[in-house]
C-alpha cells in the first residue's frame, strides 16, 4: 500500500534532520521537540513518543552516525 500524506510528512521531517542546511535541520528537530508530529502519528498509528525519543538520540550525533540512526528509524517504521 502507499504511505499516507501524514506519514510522508513525518518521514520527510526525519530526512530533514540530515539536511546540509542548518536551518532545515533545526526546523526538523523543533518539529519533533514541539510535538508537531503527534497529531500526524495519531492519524497513521505511529508511536509518536518512540519516534521523538529516537529523533532526540539521533540529533545528539553528527555525520555518519546520525545518518545511520535516522535511516534506521525510517526503515523500521511499520508499513501499511
């Protein structure tokens, strides 16, 4: 099945955590820290608290380690 728009938004915000632009990365992190993803996760059945915890963990790293953590998170999202 295809991803919903809501799930796609959450995934794009995760990808933005890897953006070369500092403002994009900061905006994506703020989206998760301010629980902007909560409503979208409710709609799609994703675990918002678990995602936030893993995003915070990834944000504490830089470079390849952050990239791996974010890509693992995206890959592990439940598929419809």
